[in-house]
C-alpha cells in the first residue's frame, strides 16, 4: 500500500514549524492579564490562504509569523519578532484564490493570496469576476516565489507526453482556480481538447493520493520546485514528470502575459530528468484602503524576515528586479512604494530600482 503523500515538502515543513512556534507565543499572549491587553492594542490581520492542502497555505503561515508581534514577545533587536507591534496575523483556509479575492473585496479578509493572472482579472472585472465588476482598489504587497506547473503521472504507465493524456483521468486543481484554467490551456495546446479527457477538481494532496491509488492517471498543479507531492511520488518510484513542448510553451505565454518559461533542473527530484514547463507567481494582495503607513511597516517586517531566513523563503526577494513588478498583475500599494523609496535611500538600489519601473516596461494592458 502506498504511503499518504506529504504535500508540503521539507522547506514548507520548516514554515509550519515556525508558524507553530508563533502559535505558542500567541497562547502566552492570550493568557496575559486584562491590564496587559489594555496596555497593548491588539490588531488581528486575516490572510486568505486557500485550502490547507494547497501549496501556498504554508507560505501564508510564514507571512503571518513574519508580520505578527503580539504582546510579550522579545523585541527585534534581541532576536525576537520584527513584526508590527500588537499585530496578530491569522491564516484562514478558503477554497482558493477566487474566494480569497472575494473575501478581500467584501472586507472579510485583510489580505489575500492569488496568482497574478487571477489578480489582474479581478482588477479589471474579467472572466469569473465580470458579474461583480472591476475591483479597482486591489493592490499588491509582495509576490511569493514563482511556482512551476508540474504534470505528474505514474512511472509504470504508458504516458510519455501530454498528447498521451487523451482519454485519461486528470486532476486539474480546485474549481475556478488558476491551476484549473492553466491545465485546460496547456492540454489544448498539446492537442488534448476539452471533452477528450475526464477531469477532477482536487487539490495536490488529494490528487497525489488518488494517483498513487490508481484512481486517476495524471495530476496537474502549480508548486515551487521543491514540491512535497512530486518529491515523494518520484522518490517512492511511483511517479514521473512530463515535459511541455517548447512550441506549446511559446503559445501559452503569448496567450497569458503572466506565464513565463521555466525549467525544473535534473536531479531536483531524485533521478527525474530536467523538465521544460511554465511558471507563475502568487501575489500577496490587499485593498488600497489599507493604511499606507501600516503597509509600509508590513513590508519592512517581511523584508526583515527574508534577511533572517535567506535559504527558506516562500517570498521572492528579487521581485523588483528585471521587470518582476510587471508580473504581479496589479499595481503596488502606496505603502509598498514608500517602503521601496526608503530602501533605495538606504542603498538597496540593486533590489529596489526605480519605483515607477512597473509603469515603463513589460506591463500587460
């Protein structure tokens, strides 16, 4: 019998441990005396993170730990929390990016994580967001590390290319998710038309277990290139990854400006050869109505956490280089622009170029 699949992988397990450590600190805060609570204003900050079995959920936990600083924690200069004093960030499970953005619009969430193409669609009122109209106040705080499309099949199957997926059972991700839309696009560009396969709405963890039990034939999902799903399936000798056709990748990028070519190097997952695929960035989103000074402080807290955890980052530290701002799908929040200006003044021009850069290059209309 195949063992259950761990969706998170080794790095994300570290994020979970850090988040659990934060919960211990919060427990101490909750047992504080009423007077100590009165002396320290508490602000809760709700982050919509998608399903618990999704690939961005642990990263949301890392963000929550980075920006939280409840009463009773050690100060930043004493190797304590560098978060916003009095802030307690809470990660909330949701159905995915669509629900996250809806929660942000309806003020049931303070921040949301969604992929760049979905963020742009919400900003403009396109696709599934058309009935609600444009979310004109949607703004970006930071991008998470890029996530590559993984297409996982059983190693003992006769599937060697995407064209072989005709007539097969394929898990494409949660309903209305970027993963689902991307799966349909990539399959079509490889000649696998809608209706020529059976598709299932499963998150990566559910899908990997179904693949292991031979209930489905393939799993398509977005993840960083340290996916626990892929690592375990391949190391167990059960799974293998499929590579995309370069011409299909070119057409996919032409149809979606937030897609970029990606290579999963050989040996990333055991003996798996290199895989040519596409990638996209998830984005941490807020409303423009959020206080500018607060978002500037939040950005600084994330920056300090990235300095501390350099080798285990769920965020993309080079987000402001080489046109990366244009990949976010929505404009930056004014607080982030102020933060970038401050960092440039402190000599970080290599990471923080011209704050107006996103307006001058590679920005999709």
